[in-house]
C-alpha cells in the first residue's frame, strides 16, 4: 500500500498507508467513537466536507453491504445515494471481512466511489489532539505524488446544506395517510423510512423551498452538515410557517438548530462535536436518561431561547442542548438522532410523538 500523510492545519503530521482511492483531498478532521456503523456513517450527508476518524481500532472486518434501491426509492442498507465523507482514517484496516450481508470490502467500495482511506494512523493520539485543540482542517498527501489540494476551502465558509440537499420535490408513500413535508438539509434515509413505516406520505423538499402554501399535516426538519447560520433562507421560511399556522413541527439535528434559530436562539460551534453511538441525554423535568446516536459540530445556546420555549433534552456529558419544545404549540426537536442507523434505537419514540400530534 502506498504511503500517505495526514497534514493538519497546525502542522502536525501523521503517516499511514492508503487502502482506498488515491487522490489528495482536504477537509475538516473529526472523530467518531462508535464501534461500528461505517457504511451508515460514510453515507450520512452530515459528514460532507469532513475526514472521518474512527476511534475504534479495527475497521472493515464486516465489509460493506450491497448497494440496492427499494421500490420506494430509498437505499436498502445505506443512508443516502453515495459516500459523502471526504475520507476515512483508521488505525487498523481489516483486509479480510466476514458478514452474511457483505458483498464487497470497504477498500473496494472506497475505490469505486473514489474516496481515500488511510490506515496505520495512531488514531488515539490524533483524537487526543483534536480533543485538546479542537477540530481543524487537514489534507492527505501521497508520498509518490507532488499533487496537493491548492487553497482548500475552509469548512466553516461553505453552505454544505445547499450542496447536499435535493434539488426538486420528491414524494414517498404517495397517497398514504397524513402528509408530512420534510425539509431536506441532508436527510438520512432512515428518517424517511421511520415516517413511511408510520403510514405517512413524505414530501421531501429542498432546504430553501417555500412550502408555506402547500397542503400538509406536519413539518419535519431534517439533519444536515455544516453551519446552520448559513441557512438563513430555511429559517425565514420556517418563521413564516410558524407565524401563520400551529401545524406540528419536529426537527432532528440540524432541524433542532433551525427551529431554535427561528425561535430566536443563537448557535455556537462545539470544540470537537458529538459523533458517537453513546451520548447520554436526559429528558428535562424527568429522571429518564437515554443513550443516543449523534453527529453534529454545532449546538444551540439554550440561554438565548425565547420565553415561550424550553429545553426538551440536555447532554449529560457537557450540559449542552439536545432538544427544544414550544410551551403551547406542537413544535419540538432533538439534537440527537432518534432514527439511529447506525446506533441505539432507544429514542425512536420521538417519531411516535410527532405522529400523535398530526
């Protein structure tokens, strides 16, 4: 395998070997502490523009499932139509794989999708550095090539939601019961699956689509990558909807942040984000604590919420906001991923709560 070097913005270098597609790339370097789920994580649009560091040492041992599309237009096993992460960085890549559902190796999949993979990195040291200094930009440089990414764009300067959102209206389960408009900021397929399983017709619209004159029963704000402050158009449309209707609204991840911004709150960037399957959150006003799957680098400053809003969940590790609710209207959200995939499904009841309000 060819030698490749990860060069961070602060000048730190990590040497490893390529097991994926061989091309220089740049992106924000982030880490995920999950033990499994790399097919779902790599195809999660929320990782667009980021190099994904897996802290669990052994990666690739169960291969990759076949990419197939169901009759409803959703992928069977993945979370989107392709890999969105810029690269994957692991400590120990398993050359051999074994799983009943595997059709190819992680390496073959990366090469087919033209995404670099690097192994032999001390991911423990890299993760400790990112925890201490915060996430930062980095790029991969191959030892046998002088090619580099010239003037890479800063991650924070890009509206990633605009890049990953659908470009036209897409309908799922058409003609079914309740109609739900889903604002696609980079939606994971399992969010749509969870709504369809509950008998909803899902109308997926682009992030800046004005849905306020459409006929629907509820509004769902999806997850997505990047800085929510870049999504002013989505917030303005949401404010318009909230000013003219009490129709139920539910948000996940980016959706939590957009709903909070529409409620007057401000957003800040976390030092190294929450990306894992094991984030504990507590439902405010109760002693109920849930283990959740998360993937976000920004958070809501709950102290800036308007008087009509309250926190719904808080993170038990750092006290950051994990969801909000309106005191009288059926509007609520979670910062974590109740649809999981991959991860624990302890909080899938959030979809049931939303359905009950329709």
